C-alpha cells in the first residue's frame, strides 16, 4: 500500500459488494482528491442495516493495490468492513502511527436510502459506523436499482460535498445521508429532514412442492406525509438532491421530558 | 390459534432465538395481562440491528399453540420476524378483520442495549420495526449475557411499563429502550438519554493452519461521557433501571439549520 501522506485518506465501503458499479464510480470520482482505502463486502448486503457478525469468523481478501488505492473484500457485513478496515488495514503515517481516515464514505448505493430506508440500509450502516467512531461520514445513494445505473451526473456533487466535509468537518455524532433522484437533470440541492413512510405488502408467499410455504421480503413504500416540503421524499420526487443530516443520538428528547412529568413505574416517578 | 378479543394482543420477538430464557421469561410475565403472539428467530441473531433478508427465502415453523399463546420460529432476522408476523400470523378479530397487535415487545435480551449498542441490537430492531409500523413498541434488556440469567426481579417493572404503554400509548415514531442493570436490588427507574460511547479492540486475529488469517468481532465498550448524569450508562452503572425514549426520526435538526446557513453545493445554497 503506497499512500501520499499529504493527501486526505478516505475509507470507502458499500452494501452492494466491492464489484458493484456504484462503489467503483465513487472511486473514480474521488481519486483526484484523495488516497482511497476500499473495504467492501464480497457480495450483495442490501438491507443489512448496522448489523455486525457476532458469531462467525470473517476473512479479508486483497483485490487491488496501486499507489493511492487499495481494495479489499470482506466476507462480513458493511459494518464489519468498516470495523475491520479501521483495525487491520490502515496505512502507517509519516509519524509512524496508523493513519486514521479523514472520512468514511458509503456508496454509491444502487437504490434510494431516504426516509425510513435509512434504518435498513447497509450503506447507512457504513456511514453510521464511521460516525460512531467520530470520523466525518457520508452516504451517497442514487434512486436507481439498475446494476448498470449511470452515476456520471453525480460526480460534481459527490466531489463538492466530500470537499466541504473534509474542510469543515461534521459535528460529533452527525453524518450525512445524501440521496440523488433518478432524473435527467438535477433541479438543485436541498437539506431535508427524513420523511415518515411505511412499507406495505412486504411478504410474498410461495408454495414449495414438498408441501411447505416460504416467503420473500418485498414490499411497496408509501410516503406518509407527501405534502411535507421539508422532507427528503418531497425533494427527491421533485428532482432535487436531498441531504439529510443524521444523528446517532436517537434519544427522543421531547418525549423524555413528558415521561418525567407523566410516568411512574412501580409507584415511583421517573 | 385461540385468542380472547377482550384482552390486549402483544407481538413478542427477540434476537436470542425463540428458545432463549429471556423471551420465555417475558411470556410468563405478560401472560396474565394479554394474549401473546411470539415470532422469534430460530437461533441467535445478536448484532443484527434492523437487518432484513432481501435475498433469501424465509420459513416459519409453528412451535406451540394454546389458548392465548402461539409461538413461531423464523429462519430470518429479528426484523423479518416482525414483518412476517404482521403479514402472516395475525389472528382474525371479532369484526372479521386481522387484529393488529396492541404492542410489539423485543426481549428480554441477554445483554446490555444501552448507549450506541441500540444501533447494533436486534432486540431494538424488533422494537424499531414495530414503531415504524406505528405500533407502540418497547425493548427490554438485562445487562447479563448468561444464558441462564435470572429475569425474575424484572417482572413487576416489565408488567408496569407494559401496562402504562397499553393505557397511554406512545407518540408516533417513538419507542422505549428499557435496560435493567445486573444488581441484587434495583435502586429505582430513571428516564435517560443515550450515552455516547465507543467500542475498542473490536477485532481478534487468528491464524488458520492453511495459511490465512481470520477475524472475530469482539471488543470492549468505553463510556465516553462517564460524568453525564442524564445518560443510560450513568444510571445502569449505579443500579438504576434506564428507560431511553428512542426516536425513529434520525434527522439532526439542529445541524440541518446550520447547513442551510453555511453550506453550498456546486455553487448553490441549500
């Protein structure tokens, strides 16, 4: 591994696997501005959320190594990839210490990670894991599941957002969830809150010839607040790029105060 | 399945598997007050977060069926269990419609789900999935990984918290993460925010005789704000039961405002 100590070091991962077009497009977009360490799953890991592998051994395989770019695949989850890369794969810096990445970036995901999908997304798992390690972290996703999706139009935005995070940092415990709509021309960029929506008809039942039923998880997403102009869903359906700053502090602070006033448990106030 | 339409219906799941002592203790604690539908993983699924199974077929197996209690196991993740139960296993109510559960409950987990562990927890996956379906949802966890842990002292608190949620409900998008310390006598109950903490030394490397390295995910947790008296970690280490109201809206609302003022992307303000 041959890194330039004067350039930023970015750790990249995803949930579509190291061979996916999305992460390879991301590599091409970011190579001009940084040295890159890629550690991504061996195959598809969509819907893996922040899962890590507690009960099985994991393996790493070096796939590519040239000045400024090293690529590893991992048998585990997106979060495993980040944890293993931070523990095992960091280059040694000019001071003889392990160089910490300047950013962790997830993506570019083949598919929408807006709204409640952020909770299921392995791309967001990558980004949240970076954020939980206090490294500025960003997820990029394109609302297009096509394995051959065209990521080219995203390039200037990916570069601009990455550069700003490198320059300004992000607050502790806050990462960015960036979603690109599938449109011919972006109408602009909006910073948004997460919309509330629900998945419906999530189970498809099939009957096996041996006499049992089995199930596929599928479903249709419904935006439950389609009129809310401050949401990611609203922006995306109107052709805007949506950036949702996302917090690791999931405390419901407002309701915490309500509970203090209204709740008691086994006779004692909270 | 034989349910009493005048009693509440609770959907129970966990990440330790349907045979774990924790979920079976929970069943015993809640049977006096409600009809129970249990749908839990076939085996251990710790660390599965909100993962669902996008790429493999799933199966359900009926394990037990008596008036007021049905138990199913599922080959998938904790979140799969909730999705499949809501789609496939709900009893028909007096009105001829599927009865929606009055609550979704995850646990009782063998191990601590406070602080950032909430992001990795399959028990919280269960609870968040219920909450994302707008059903009042609670996770119970005991800070004891022993498969034979003693859950008896939790019973009055589990009953009291469940009863209050049944009576009062919870705000849309808010669920409860309840953690019990491993102490002889609880000092009381505190409603808390999530502490920030980090996992360290997460990877153990082993060498295989065939000449390659493999890795186990382990690690040691460090509370990064040990003096903060309003956190779950503070309460738990001092013998208090910690209730953290947890929001599904992960938008960083404060930083969203900052970004609107300070950021621009490709030349345009957000």
